[in-house]
C-alpha cells in the first residue's frame, strides 16, 4: 500500500468532513463517520487531528483561506468589467462543480447559533468574521486592480462593494441550492456583475463624494 503523507491525509479528512457536513449536518459528522467517508482508519484521523473541533477549524480554513487557491486563475491587467465578470464566473463555476462546499460553508457559518457556551459562541463568531474577511479582502483587491486598469485612480468603498458582492453570491447560491435552475442563476449573476461595475463607477465618479 502506498504511503500517504500527513499533509495529504489531513487534506483527505478535510474534504471528507466537508462532504459529510453537507449531506448530514455538523452533528452527524462524527470523527468515525468522517474517517469512513475518507476510506481511512479512524486512528489516522486522530493522528492528524487532536479533536473534531481542530478538524472543523481546518474545514473552515479550506473553505476560506484555501478557497481562492482552488479557483481558476485570473489573468493580470484585466479591466474593471473583465475583473468582476471573471471573478464572479469562476466562483459560480466552482459552486456548480462542488455545491457541497457551499452547503458546508452555510452549515459552519450558522454553527454559532447552535452553541451554548459563551466562549464557544464567541470563538465561532471570530472564525466567521475571519472567513468573511478573507473573502472580502481578496475580492476587494481584484476589483481594485480592475478599477485602476480602467482609469479609476484610487477606488473608494471597495470593502462595502465586496461585501455586497459576496452577500449576493451567497443569496444566489442559496436560491440555486434550494431550487436548482442554471439558466436563472446565470441571469442573476449577470445582473450582479452589471450592478457591481455600475456601483464602482458611480461611487468613484469625478467630483462625486464617496
């Protein structure tokens, strides 16, 4: 049997946990169930992770910190419209190809509402903020680069625009997961793209206050 490194084995468990959580919820995602999903010994899971909470932390990281690395690469020097369209499209393609990741993300973000301990609630809230901030920062950076290529010297309000973009992607995802309709979802994404480009240009018009 081929040797599997700790890094690769840990990643297998993280991906398996994401699938189990999406199908069965966090409560049902026991370490035994996750090990079975990964087709690996339970002892190997406990060797990689000291507890289920530590494993869940890595699932959070996989869906936030590592998420951008899994997206299709973007060319440099894209205009504002090209940047927004390319970024939105690659996110949506990832959602269509791996919908369980979005379900798991929603499950993890809502986890804090089911916790009892004040310390656990605050810790979960901090992780949620960290997840969103990662998405917001990377999205704002992409839109800022595109705006500058399109002649917007020092774009304003990119944080709130990135937050609005992500909120809309979450909403379209939830609608699609609840009632899948690819044609409608792509139409909603087109409206979002146009809206984001319009808002960036409007808020950064010469002589207009942010």
